[in-house]
C-alpha cells in the first residue's frame, strides 16, 4: 500500500495537518502503510493511544511510540510545528534561517528553531542512497573566502576557510545528482576516498589538471583530466572544463551567503548536505518531506547536546 498523498498547495497542507491528531495519523500511515505490526509478537492487531502518541498491541500489550526512530522522538514541540517547519524547508528553494523559522512559527525561543533545523539537516542523508554513476564532474572550492597572500595548500594552515569537494552527475548538458563534502587537504588519498564513498566503480570522472586527481584509474574509475582556463579567461567567456560542478559551486556560495549569511566551520557539512538534499529532490516534495521527518533514512535521532559543536558529525575523510 502506498504512503499517503502529499498536499500540493499551501491551503491544502493547512487543512490536512490542522491538528495534532491529523499529524499523528499521517505518521502512522507513513510508518505502517500496510497496517500496524507489533515489533514484539508480530501480530497486526493494535489500538491507538492518541493522547500518548503510541500504539498498543492488542495481543502482548506492548506499546510502540509513534515518533520512535524519527527526529521527532521525545519532542516537546507540537507535531503541527514540526510539520510546518518540514513543509517550509521542503518547498522554499532558498531555505530557512533559524531566525526566520522562529518568526514564522511563533516559537518562543531561537534555540528551538535552531535545533529543529539542525535535526532536519541530519535526517537529510539517507544511509542507503545510491552512489553517483555514469559521467561525473568533480571540482574543489574554498568556502569562507580565500586567505589573502596564501596559495594552494598553504591556505589550510590558518583554517579560516574550509576546503570543499563537489561532484555532479552529467546528464547531457544538464546536471544530475550531486555530492559535497568538507575535506581536510588536497592529498590524493583524500580525494580518492571521497570518490569511493560517493561513486560507483567504473564511473567516468572529469576533473581539472590538479595532480592529486592522478591515479583515479587505479582506484577503479575512468579519469578524464583537462587543463582549467585561468579565471580571467573564464570571465571573458572561456568555458570551464567542469561547467556543471562550477555552476553548483556558484549556487552553493550564493545560497550560504544569501540565506544563512555564512555558517560555522563545525556545522558546514550539514549545510552542504542540505544544499545537496534540496537539489537532488527538487522534483519530489513528498519524498523530501517524509525524509525530513526521519521516515526511512536509517538515521537515529540526534540529541541537542550532540548537535552543538557538531559532535555527532563523522570525521573528515583523511581522519577516518
């Protein structure tokens, strides 16, 4: 049985999820589209404890929380607020800042809005997602601005700017799916690790002439390296050798500055995940909405204490 339909308009969303009970029914239908099955005894007979957001098995009497295993687990914030926040984050292409979300939902504390958005961001990466495949462009960029007077790897010493690797599938002249990650350095092992984690073996990888990209064939990829024109030449109309990756980098930089006015280095990876999430699901609002609520991502809910300072984030590629 398919999951329930997703509202197509703002008015329809408002009517569909006007109460806590409506939100609970939607969660139940998404979690158990074929009907409730007790995780204890396996029986399909249960009844709802609406006020406690639980289902109780009619055979073994085991109670199952409606929000367990989702980012809503143990939340004290109303489900209607969570649903509205997920809807706004899904449908607004520019994204939301915590301050804007606080104002729109009438939340008392800024920290509540900040926590909600960061819980969403951590639910955006599906642990079982398919790797990129076919033809993929890869390029690197600095986020946070280059440090004056320093070139190349010397920029890493002060750590004022973060180094980010970007990969975008080629689908003719259009862009397919994307991946982005904060990396600690330009070393060959670091770049190869990113590709192995995010691309299927045999993928054709297009890059600029950076020496660290050499050796990709030994790692199981087809490598096409081209010399990137100078920036002055590209300003005068010369085309980039990785135009799709460069376009994604430009959009990322504009989004970080325009929506969030810059982000901390500790949390940068989850903002990259948000950007990729929005881009890859731009035509699937229902799937995006359900993913934000933690339905089917395979990720356990993250506590506020671990979200602060990015304690829950995995180590950088060369540090793992």
